[in-house]
C-alpha cells in the first residue's frame, strides 16, 4: 500500500494540512483534485485548509493510501526572500485519533486483499471515515448496530443522502465489522432504502454526434468517441493503456473492470483511425490518455471535457460520462443486437442489469403511432 505523509502547518493562526509532493509523482495529479488545496511554491508544500469539507475531500482522493502523520516541529525555510508569512509545522496535531487511523488502515488492507475495485475502496473508505469522524471520541470496536442505525437515520434526516449513499454507508459498515473485525453477520435491512426502478438516461444518435463534434481538441474528441463506441465506464477509460487497443482484432481490452473482471468491447474502424491519429499527435508513453505532467489522465479531467461539450453542443444538461455508456447500450438494442452480446460488451455480471435497456425500447415502442392515425378518416 502506498503511503502519504502529512503534517500540520499554521499560517496567520490558520491551520493547514501540509504535504511535500514531487512534481513527477502519481500523488501530484491526485493533490490537484483535493478541494481547497493550494501550492506554496516558496516552501515547496501543498496546503489544504484543515476544515471538514477539505479534509473529507483529501481522504476521498487519497482513500487508497496509508496516511502517516509527521511529528516534525520545524520552520520551513524559503529558498528566496518572499513577502509571505512563514510556514511553521507544529507537532502532535493528529487530524484523527490513532485508533481511527488504525481502523482505516486495516479496512484499506482488507479491501485490497479481497481485490475490491479502486472506486469501491474509495467509496467505502470515505463513508467509513465520515462515520468514525462522527463518533470521534469512541473506539470503533465499542460501537453497536443500534448506533449504526441512529447514525444512518441522522444522515437521512439532516443531509438528505441519496439511496446509493445510504446503501454505501451500510455496505461499508458491514465490510469493516464483518470482514475486518470478523463480527457475526448482521442485517440492517430495516434501514435499507427501497429499491427503485429508474430507466437510465440516454442521448439520441443525433445528440451524440453533436456532442462529439463540439470538441475541437482531437484528444478530447477521441476520449468521447471511445467511451460511446465501446460503452466504457469512466474508470475503464482512464485505465486504458496504448497496448489495450487491438487494431488487428477490432477490439478494446478492458482489464480489471468492475468486480475485477477483464473483458473486450468493440473497436470501431472509425474510432481505430481516430485513435491512431491521436497517438501520432500526442505520443502517449504508457497510458492511452495521459495528463500534462505524465501519468494517468484523471477522472475529473474527463468529466470536465464532457461538461464543456454538453454546454457547447446544447444537449441535455443532465448528460454525464455514464450517459454515453447508456446510449451505447440503448442504440445497440435499437439496432437489434442480441441482449447477451450487449451484456458481454458492458461487463454486466447479471443479465437482469442489461435487461433494463429492453424496458427503454419497450417504452419507445409503446409511443409509436398506428399509420391509421395519419389518415383523414
């Protein structure tokens, strides 16, 4: 497991989380995703205000890291005189109690051992850390199922959490206490949200075309083309390597996708050509899409590309990266492709998950007018 070292800094009586991060490291891309972060170049430090929202953002971004708190007590010297207040590191200022940090470390290790996906690890650890923060003065092992229930009820009433967040909190708690602490299985079904059957949103083929054409940058356009043409999830797109584009076979190889499974999806001849042109121009080294300083392209960058394309193209403002995946599946169904084939391309474990797209087309069919309705009779 990777480790991130943090300390506590104070500037003008304001407290910050301080990190020294090399520019060419993977952590450099991650720190730029943390809410409220700022770079203090004179002291070669990244600073994050020590406030609840910022700390929550930090823990979410670095959810797969072991967080080590430095006991250093020193004044950071600047390399050249600047008109800035000196940064002073203060000692023994733990952001979380030691027993909480230990619980998070153990949970992180178990999630990795059981090969949970990075996204699942991040979501579970974020929910669990927020849970521990609420019970700041309690050791995790002393908390009971009744207190779990009260906490979730509080989140529902005060924060109006979504159904998925509610489920994620429950799953995170069950994972820690059942898989890490080996408590007997317990059930929180009485506070599980009722399952709702929502049809996923999708774009028409015309809107997909407008969306992609709105991107002038060839890299951005290629990203959207690959997501839509192969039905990829966001994390699957950013994890693609140049060697995963199998031109001769007309396939895209997706490794360690959801549920840690590998699969293949379609490589359209049009997309193959666009990808080759992009590679010739941008020359990525390892990852198919890399950031400005090298390293894997961030999820946030892809989301920003999509957001800008939505604004420029004028398509439905609720369109997300996942909407392109839904559009891929819906358009295949409309083209008469067998649902089992679509299940394989999407990487769905159960055919029931894929069947939701047949409901979309059934709904569309119910809206078809009889030709007699156009007759003046």
